[in-house]
């Protein structure tokens, strides 16, 4: 004995309950199509959409019958309304046993009304989840900017996070140029072939007038919009350009273009992106202020170390040197004279090295990144590294390989007398000499001397680099001769 067919009421209740279990609009509509076919016994059921809602639903069918549906007069169309507007229509064809009845239509209208409610609820849920993601993204950006170490990555962080949230083809940040235009300074575009960084919007563009006024710019198709003037506009379709404003000042622009043919941004997405840009701008300013405080703390600490070195160490070394010199001049010094002389020379060398360290401490610790926030750039560029700085940097790098710090001595106005091209060659020679010293056995001391008062045999002014090491010393301490490398060049 077989079960009797389920009643239409039971089928209707099952279909209605099924509509409320799926928070995805597309899943809701697929359930609607299946339920309508089962309720009426239709052989074919499909759905067509009438409104431009690609963010909620991509078309399941069309007003015309899809392929495979026979051309029959026995068809039924029932509209679906969502929040008072026609969203689409449910189509049925091929009912077994004859044409569709008034009862069929009544059941389907009730089912379509329930589907409209379910779709509206799914939309609300989707919007809430979307807001939650954007809020979480803004919080993550703020945390990353306020705790990160790399200042140059701040703008890229904003571009990357916004691109993912907006489901955009690219996320770019532009900054104002000195000529009144804007230039792309940070890019996040994993699928793009490149060429975005450095692209500019020329001064006087209508887009810039809106952005400088603090108004976002929304574009339906970047390739055809006359306001878009960048050379990369042909790659993209829908997009939005959001001003990054803080303290009433435009510090940049966040652009989020989608690929050509992609769905346009909805009103909800636009509003969420504008809020994200506002929070990101504040986070950028706060992060820059934090980095400024950290730099100031470094400068103050270096000044303190320099003062301590000068006031304590240098004075004590001078006093010790004077004492040794007075001991050396006493009658009957005998065999200690040579030993004292060597000690005095070592102290003088130490004084010169401490002075060099003081000068290095008093300089800026790091150049600013090209992509750093404009609030930092407004303070002016950091001074370029001097010849003295570059030499000390090379010896410091060699210290890690040698196991000790080379002794470094400067004679004359090295920074002012040695031009850039000569300094580059000098650094190359120093790097090679230090590398050779690192590879020699028995090296326990390396002396680097840069003399800007040297002269060539023909009388021309020159700079002379001397790198001397004690490689080859025996185990009992006797000098094995060592190695001396000398390089000089006219200045």
C-alpha cells in the first residue's frame, strides 16, 4: 500500500517554511521555483527579474521561456513584489491535466508574497553583515596603522583592506601634487598587470574640484566617463573616489574601481565606503603623529647619549692622555716610554672615534619613505646621508661579520670636500676591503681611515682611504704583518 499524495495545503506550508530558512536571496528564489512547480504540478518553472539588483540576484531566467520549455498557451505568470516594488515574476508552464486554475494562481500569489517578505529579510541580513564587515575592516586598519612599524606601508594597508571589502579590482590611494593635481602613491591590485603607481590626475580636472571640496565621486564606467582622465581608466568600469579628509584638510583620495562589466556599487556600499574613508583618514593622521613622537623620542635620546659621551667619556680620555704624556716626559722613564706612547696614540684614536659617534648620533636616524603620510612630508625631507654617515654604516655592517667594531677615523672636512660620485667609489672600495678582511684568518683589529686632506703625486687634492688589519697574527700574539689596503682619488 502506497502513501496518498500530500495535500496542497501541506505542500504550501512546506514551501512557505522553506522560504524562511535561507538568508541568501538567490537560495530563497530557487526554493520558490521548486515549491511553485510542486504545488501546481507544472513541468516547467522559472524566474525572471525586472529590477537592476545584481547585488542581490543574478538572473535565474528571463521573461521569455528558457530553452527546453515547449511553446504552449497554458502558462501562468505571477509577479513578485519586494518592499512595494516589483522584483520579478514567477513563470509556470506545462501543467499536467490542463490549464492552470484560479486556485493555482491564488496559491502562487500567496507563495510569491511570502517570498517577497523572505527576500526583504535576506536583504536586511545581507546589509547588516556588509556593515559589520566594513566596521571590522575599519577597525583592523586603525589597529594596523597605530601598531605597525613600517610607515611607508600605511597607505598600502588602507588600499588593500578597502579593495577586499569593496570587492574591487584595485584599491589605490592618491595624494595631492605640488602642481595641484593628484598622483597614485599606493596600489593594491593583485590581478592588474601594473602601471597604476605614478599615474596622475592633471590639475583642473572636474573630479579634483569635487574631491578638494570633500565630495565623493561615483563613476558608472571609468572608460567612458569624461571626468576620468588617467591613462589607466580604460581598464575599469564602475568605481568610486573617496576623499581622505582630516582636520578639514584633504590628505589624499581612496579610489576603488571595478572591472569593466562588473556590477555597479549600490547605495549601501557607497555609504559604507565613505564612512570607511573618513575613519581611515583619521587613523592615518594619528599613526603619523605617533611616528612623529617616536622620532622625537629617538632624537632626544641620541642627543642625551651624545652629551653624555662628550661630557664624561671624552673629558676622561683627555685627562688620561695628559697623565700618560706627563709620565712619558719624566726622567728615567726607560722601557715604559714606548708603551706609554702607544697608549697615548690609542687614546687619541678613541677620542676621534667617540667624536665620530657623537656626530652620527646627532643626525636623523632614517629618511622618510616616499609613500609616507603628507602630514609627515609637510615637515620637509630628511637631509641626505653624508659621507661620514655612509662610512660608519659600512663599518657597522662589517662589525656583525668580524665580531668586533672596526676603528674608524676621519681627517679633514670629509663631508664637504668629497663629492657624491667620488663618495660612491670610496664606499665601493671600503666595502671590498672590509669584505676581504672578514675573509682573512686571525683578524682581531681593523682600522679604517678616511683622509680628506691628502694629495696626489701631481699635487691635486685627494681623498685617501686606508683599511688596515692585523690578519696573520700568531697565537703567541706576535704581529704577522697584517694587510693594508689604500685607495685614493682626486676630489
